């Protein structure tokens, strides 16, 4: 494995992209493109490695692409359906981590509480990957950035990237990634649905360091003006089903439709999926010529294969050490 990935990677878990530098993200995207171009060249890279998938919420893309991804690299996956009981209910999350590390080499968890995926990482001696939490969706953002890098080439500098809708987990991870790759980013949400303050602060610092702008507005027309890519996500995320009606009324003006897309600079349309036609996006935009949603879905596979390879290339320090603990706090 180290023949293909000679330089140690500075991260042992993927909880959040907040602590990943632009260089770390670029390196991941580059490996993903290499793996995508020649899948057979890496078919034994993770031979014999086992992956545990622990999901408290539904999934199509994340579950399939991690399962297929580790198989593509010579390993195998086991899925634990945790949708009917919250993590920590039957046994503590640290105990779960200490069991899993004896059987598998890497864990992907999709949790209601971000704290739980962080706790798994803190207590497991194997890498833990956030497959979506209430706070973040880092694997999604990597696939999104990979797709844009294919469309625009590696140099994304100067593009205007717009996120429209709810300031949610997907939005947060995009905020952790796009400014570091040189994109100007505009987040457009209704009042009261802004992104997490700390995530915005982190993104602002990254934007300043990279000489790009980061703006927030509640005016969709202003946001769309001149955009090169427009991203949206569901208005009610998993766990917010009770708020669906109330949110539909609030978010109505934030729908990505043909009129809004006409204000852009022939922008790509992006969505993590699943999408709700007639709500956050019209069928015409979702299925239109500028939509790259299925390219993104495909790239979940390639981006995550790169993540698996990079995280497994350097042994994780003992979780009781200071270094492992600080990884969790940074999440
Ligand atoms: N985009 C995404 O994470 O899809 P799933 O919820 O189907 O995994
Ligand atoms: N924000 C959405 C993303 C689904 C992939 C959710 O959390 O449900």
C-alpha cells in the first residue's frame, strides 16, 4: 500500500474538513482522480481490510459507495443498521468503539449527534469517517469538490460558488472546503436558518487566508447573480421531518428554479441528493443540461476510495494520547 501512497497523511479520521488544509483536500482529490482513471491499478491496495458501516439514518449513496469502494480496493464491508435505536442506547459509544476496533480496520458512522461520531473516533484505534452527522457531511463535500475539479480543472480560483437554502450539515462541509480551494462562496439562507456561527468563522478565516470572499445574504437573486455553480439541499434534513411544512413556507423563495438560474453565469446545478422536485429545486433544473448531480453521486465512490486509502496509510496513534484527543476537539 505504501508503494502507492508514499507520504504519510496528516489525518487519522475524517470527522470534519475544518482541520484539513487546502493541500490535504487537493491531495485527496488528486488520488481520487487517479483511482477513477485506473481502478484496476488499486484493486489490492486495501486487501483484507474490513470496514464497518454504522448508520442511524437512511442512506443510498453513502452506504453503497463505501461498501463498493472498499471492495474495489480489495477489502470488505459489514453494515450495521442502527436506524431503530440511537447510538449509546444499548451500550456506550466508547464500548462500541473498543469492540469494533478488534474486528475492523476502519469505521464509517452516520449519526444524529455529531458528538457520537467524534466519540467513536476518540475511543477507536482505527480510523473513523463521518458519513453524515447533524453538523457535517465531509464526504459529500469532497465528492462535490472532485466533480468541480473535473469540470473546471484543478484551478478553481475565482469561481463564484453559491449555496442556497438551509444552513445545514452539507452547507457546513462545503464552507469547510470551497474557500480553501480558492472559490468565492456565497451562502444564501432565510433569516434564522444561517450556518453554524463557528463554521462561518472557520470559513471566513480560510477565505481571508486564500484571498477569496465569503458572503452571507438572504436575497436569492443577489446570490445567484454571476454564479458559476449553485448548490442546494433539502429544506428539512433527516431528523427534522416534523418541521417539513413550516420550512416549506419559509424556504419557498429560495427554490432553485429556471428564473434564478437565468441570473447566473451559466452555472452548474449541484445537489447532494435525494432531491425533492418542486420544493428546493424544479424538475427542469434538476434534469437540465447544467445539472451535474449524478456526476457528483458517481464521484462519492472515487472520493471515498481516496479517503480510505489515505487514512489507512499511516497507523492511528493510541486514542488515549493527546494527539488523538485533540483531533476530536477540532471536529
Ligand atoms: N448524499 C447522500 O449522502 O446520500 P445518502 O443519504 O443516500 O447517503
Ligand atoms: N442535509 C441532508 C443531507 C442528506 C444527504 C440531511 O441531513 O438529511
